[in-house]
């Protein structure tokens, strides 16, 4: 007697699970563009252990003398992850309409990116004993308060200097659309119509400040600039998984579309993240 398997049965008996590399389907997610991806895990309990060294000082030694020993600090940051999910229920009749699956896929992609960006920036810190989802960058203990941005960019210059003073290098400025618009309107001098940043006229302006790329995203709180060193943020990301099934809602003749993405992050050096408010 033959045994039925997923190789011989119809597709309905073994629904497909599609997995996509996040860099291919959601390349503009902030965790991919502004952090250092260190690994991947599956499950809420496991963590990625990111090793890093707290440098010790070097010194001059006279010829022929004993060289003193250094003691660099060997440390680690634990990166716990959480799973972002979205489940869509749709009637079979609607599912079979032209372009419905494609449009739903685009909607799911946008929803996943939006939730991931909001968590990466603003997620509240987990309450012990919970470890996930991790605290958003704005809520990480120990990040630098860079003060308030006024009518010039002096505070931003100081923020970049603070990061460099912590042996880092500013890699990104993250801000909201309204704040970027306000900064773009700052004039070169009192009474002038020449903008302080970018070229005059209506030509497109490369988004950067002091040579540091600017990322504009509505997920960050209005009136906020976050200056970061991406090498100080370790992350873990999994595949974007998409599953569909006609069995979960069998009694209503409907289709279930489920998308999930596991992500997490941790800060190795909060001195390399500076938060600036606007006046």
C-alpha cells in the first residue's frame, strides 16, 4: 500500500512556505541599512553573542626594558530577537481577483518595514524578566543627550565630535520628514534666501549633513535627530517568511496570508549614539 507524502500529495496538503532574504525584499528597513548584521537566530530564547574589545592603552618602551602588559577588556553584547508578524484573512473570491496577491504582498511588505523601523527606533525597553523585543535606540540607557538644535548646525557638529571622541565615526543621521524639511529651510545668513545645505534652486539635494548621510523616516518621533555609528549597533535578522493556507479559515471559504520576520539588535557602545531635539 502506497504511503502518501508531501511529494505525492496535492499542494493543498502541503502549503508552500516562501522564505526571502530581507535584503532582497525589504532592503530599505533601517535595521539593514544602519546597523551591523552579526548573525541570526530562531526563537525568543536564544541570543546572538556579539564579542567586542574595550581597547587598552599602548605606550612607549625604552630599548631593552621590560614591556608592561596590557589588559584589554573582552566583552560581549547579547542580541535578543522578536518576531514581527501580520496575518491577513481574505475571501477566496477576492483572492482570485487579478492582482490581489501582488497588492497584498506589497501591503504586507510596507507593514513589516513600518513596524520594524518603529521598533528599532522607539520600542520601549522590555521589563525584566522579558528580554524581547529589545529597546529601541532612543530608549537605550547611556546614549548621549546632544541638546537642542537651534538656528544653525552647531549642535550637530558637536554630536559628530562626541562620536569621534568615543573612537567611533558617525555613519548616519536619522530624522523625521518635518525636521528634515525645517533643516533644509535654514538659510546661509540672516536675510538670505540661499539655503545653508544643498545647492540653490529646485534641483534634488543629496540628503547629508556635514558629510554624514541622512535617513528620513516617519517612524522616528517628530522633532528628533539621531546621530549614530552603525558599527556600535549589532543586529540579528532572519528570513522574511510568507505562508498562505486555505485551511485555517476553511468554514468561511477564505484564505489566510501570514508574513513573519525575526529581528533584534543591541548597542555595544551607547557613547556612539547621540540624540538631538529641535527647538
